[in-house]
């Protein structure tokens, strides 16, 4: 079932590939080389093993030998062309065997239960313990020196790499909800594997294939160079070996096969990299076309006053086509000392962008096109990273949405807090430790000593948020910016965290800018509210005013969407008559 | 009202990680029923085991004890073939509309696939897909597009359409609106209620949000650390709960009214 859209998707991958010079050059080189190999019988009248004693070490062009003859009097050009075919066949056999075994067992091992995976794991680990090249040499009596049989064995030796790749991808995708949904839809496992799992595996496997082909060719040549296997098979390895013994007399004999082998393997690796960029890299990163220098702070004092004043702030992001798209367009708001301002809006309204701008942590590609952000009268936009760091450490603090992902899992909670405290105010380790313990006790952690020594995964989400709040208020900031600080928490924990924020604000006379989408949280803790929509503030007012008499229609829509006591469902379950419809299927 | 789903004394144990690690029981004997065309809300906090109930009903986790009966048949340990047959009757809407739709398939393929597997012809499936899109309020041309072209709310509509495809009797809704914006949330809930009125499908509706539960449920069960602590009508459980945990839960949820919220906060702090 292909649809026009699936086609455009595929075409766009192809277009990305054709736009990448690395892909175009390496793919064309490979295509030309393969073509030369296929046309070998036409391009040369000499066989690969056809020796002419008169042409021993013949110069280029002699006896109709385009690149001369080797030490046995064979046509170097013809041998090069026929060696290409050997390499191509080696690559095809090695990769197809590795892919067939690796993908099949990777899908099975990843998708089905632990027991099947255990067996697959054990078998492939065993294969990996074999020393590859040595085994191929030892097996020569079995393969009878035939390079094709050798490549079959090598394919098996390569398969664990593919198996592991596929297995990991499948394990990742197996827990995706859409695979669960497919199972609930009654799809047989075979179909789920083909439709939902294989599509995810495809990209990385294509990339790995390019590298597998490269290593198959390299191993085949390596064995031939060592003289293992039949010496009647034309091969770059055998040619390099011949040229090597003749290096001082005819160095060119060594050069040609090395060059050909080098170009082939390099092209495969480069093509693999280009494929990776096209399949996994996603869209090309937008170019950073505007820098901070285009930003001009307004000469006049802003129209708003307060501890934090944001005046006509606009933030834009470059699109892939190179234009700027505004996500925040002219936001004006202010927070007074000791006040809590709720910044409310739906996803994409620009509320988090506004908060990040005040913190000075917008992503590198973001562009502040106009406006001003002042803290206590000082302009923050245009400050250097170093100056900003000083402001962030002491005057502005931040509490994030996801407490867990904002703690370093490899350090203890205490170590992280001590580091932060000492960065803001220089003090001895012991002093910092005492200060952190006092802070942990202050934010309501029952056993500060134990939490101090704990790693983040040993504490709950609510405790982690308390820890981050402790770190945020350590330097008694003027302003605390909290971005959805309770969204990831349970309601009972949320209530405790809001209580804590309320107490700390009173105690430290700290201003709080609270970004949230939850009107319950707003009603609980905010003095004033600014409602954002599509990058602008549509309404600002005190919390009481806003809930009682919303002025802007959008605010009214938002307030009407709130599910509260009045929205209790009262209609009884549908009558059997209404339920009849299900019988009609 | 006839009982559609009956879960009794359900226990689920997750194996511990690592060698000889102790296993961990997340449901300690949960019992509940869902009647025909009824919504049973299951409310609980993270880690309470509420999602596991849904997954056990769907056959995505194997219970270690107890039974799950659907229309009188024991489906606790239904085999693959039996599960595939059950797919006609029991469906699911997951929480995250971003990861519950395969990004590589068009909406038409996502909705049509289960129909074709269940034995519909291609043209019949296409007709049904159009019907489903209409039912959830999406434009007809949606079937040609990929999930990434839709907003969160629209994607959740697609997920609902997929659940409705085989005209099931029961849909397990696992936090279907908690990833959505406020305005979208209300619209999706209204859609779910509306569909129930029209088709008579029953919902096992799982959520952490009492306000959402209250909006869609006829009856509500409260789950706390793997045990159901209270079950009753939506009005009773969500306005005058008996169990102290439910009372705490109710008082902790902030209401969008500054004066009322202040009163609640004080009540909670006294508790």
C-alpha cells in the first residue's frame, strides 16, 4: 500500500542524497568501477591469467598491455578489471549472508521473549569469540581455497554486528506504543515485524551494509595478499602481493591495485557516511543567518516598571528556507519584587521561550529580533555569556519541569548542590556542605544527611524537585523562574511543592515567574497572570480579576475549557437501544 | 445493566532486574467491573498500578493471579489466536498521541490495517476509514497524510478512530488526554462521551486527573499502591469521598478559583 506521501518521503531522502556531493561522488565512482568490471571482457582482449613471457615487466602500452605486464607477463589492466568482479562478488556474498542471518535473528531475538533472545545472544557471542581472519585461514581445507566459500564463512562472522544492531533497534521500537496498539488491533506478529518494526530497522541497516561491503572486500584482498586460497582468482590482494615483491624494479605494479582497492573501500565508507546523514540526520540544520549583533536595545526606558521587565520582546527561529519565523512577537510583562506572575498559555504559545530569554538560555539558533529584558534596571539582552552567568548564579534562579533530567545521575545530590553553591559564592567545601544541609532541611527533606549522600535515582520525583528548589534559592535570588515546576508530579506532591514555593517567596521576598498551563496552579499561587497566545500576551491582570472577569475572548475560552466540579457527568450509561449500533457490524 | 468486563482479584508481578532480584508485585488483588455502555474511571497517582490494570485487560502483561472475564469468558491467559479474535471487542487509546502512531505510515494505512487483517476488502476498508475519520471530526483527506502533519489533539482523534475501527464493545483509555492542551482536552473528552452515547461502547478510563475522570465517568474506582481503596458513583467519589486517600487526592487538586482554592488549601493543611 504505497501512497503519494510515502513516495514523496522516499523521494526526499533520495533528493537529500543527490544534493550531497560526498554521496554523489562516492556513488558515481563505485558505479563506474562496477561497470568497468562488468565490461571487462569487452574492454580487454586479454584474460586475467593469460601470460606472455615476452611481456614480463613490460612497460605501459607494450604488447597491447595498457598498464604494462606484471612479473609473470600478465596484463595488469585486464587483471585490475577482473579483480573488480572478484571484489564485487565477495562484497555481495559477505554482506548478503551477514544481513540475512543478522536481520532475521535480530528481529526474532529482539521481538520475542527473553528465552529466545538468550539463545540468540549466546550463539552470536560464541561466533564473536572466533578470531576471524585466523578462522578463515584454518578453514581453507574445508572451503578448498574457493574465495566464494570463504566469503560465506566471513558473512557468518560478520553477522553478530548486524544482529546486535537490529536487536537493539527492535528492543527500542518494541516498547513503542504503536507496536502495542498494533498488537491490540489483532495484527499477527509476522505482520507487526514487517510493517512496524522492519521500517525502523531499515535505515541503520542500509548504512551498515556499506561498511560490511567494505570489510568483505578488504578481507578477501587481505587473504589473497597473504597467498591463502586459489592463485588463479584475479584479486587486488594477489596483485598487490606480486607488485610488492617487485617493488624496487616496477613500483607502478604495486600502485595500480592499491589505488583501485583504496578507491573502492574509501568510496564505500564515504557513501556509508553520506547515507547516514541522509537517513538519520534528518533535516539539514538551519543556517545561523542573523547574529546577536543585529539586535538593538531600545534607547528609551521601557514602558513597564518592576523588578523584571520584559518590553516588546520578539524571538525568531530560522526556517530551513532561511527565513525567520517569529515564535514570540512583542511580549511585554513585568514582575515586581516579592510577586508571583503566572505566565499561562497552551503549547506553542511562546511562554517557555519568553522565560528562557530572561534566563539567557535560548538555543543557539534563536534570534532576539527586538525588545528588552531588564532585571532591576539592568539590560540582560546583549550581555556576554560570562556576565550572564554571574546574573544567573546570584540574581536569577531556575526550577525546571523535569526534576530528574536536571540532576546528573553520576554525582550525588550533595556534590551537585555544593558545586553550585561554591560557583555562586566562593566558600570552603565544609561551609558549602553545611549550607547545603541547612537548605535541604529548609525545603522539607526529612533526612537531609541521607539525601545529601544519595544519587538522583535513589530519590523520588518530588524529592528531586525539592533538591532543585534548594539549589535555586541557595544564593537568595531576586527572581525565581519556574517552568511548569509541578507538571511532572502527582497532585499530592504538587500541592506540597506549591506550598514550599509560597513559603520561600515570602521568606526571601523573591519574585517568581511561574510558567504553567494549569489554572488550578495559577489560582493557588499567582498574584497576577499574563495569558499568552501565539507569541503575544493577550491579557494581563490580577488573578482574582482574571478569573472573575476575563476580558479577552481567548482567556474566556481557556477558562471555559477547565473541567471543574460543574462538569460532573450525570447522564446514565446508554440504553440498550443506543447500544444496538454495535450489534450491526 | 449487564456486566461486560469483570476483573477479580487481579495480581500482576513484574520480575526484578538482575540476577536473583526480588520480583515486585504492582497489583495486589484488584477487582472491578465495567458494565455495557458504561464508563468506569480508574484514578490514581504515578506508580499506583492503574496503567497495569489496563495492560492486563489488553493482554499486554501477564497476570500472576486472579481472573479477567469479558462477556463471561475467562480471557486472563488468552492465547495469541484468541487475543486476535478479542481485538474486535477490546480496543485501546494510549496516552501519548506522538508515539502511539507509527510515524512512517499514513493515517489511512494506520486505520485500514486492522480492518484488512480482520478480513475487510480494500475498498470496504477505505469506506470504513472515511466513516471513522468523519466520526472523530477529521477531514477526509487526512487519510493521505502522515501523523507528523497533525497536532496532538488531532493525533489523539486518529488514535480514537483506530480504536473504533472494529466497532468494539470496550475501549481501554489510558490517560488519553493528559498530553493535550486544555482546550483540546475538553474537546477530546466531549468526543469520547459523544461516541459512547452514539455507539454504546464501554470505557475503562484511566487517569491521574480527578477532574477528567469526573467529566467522563459513571462510576469511579480509586487505586492507591496497587489496591482499589474506594469505588462508587462519580458524584459520590469525586465530591464526598469516604476513604482518607481519596479525600487527600481531592483536596490536593487545585481548583481554578482563587477564593475556593484558598479555602481548600487551608482545609488540606489542617488535614
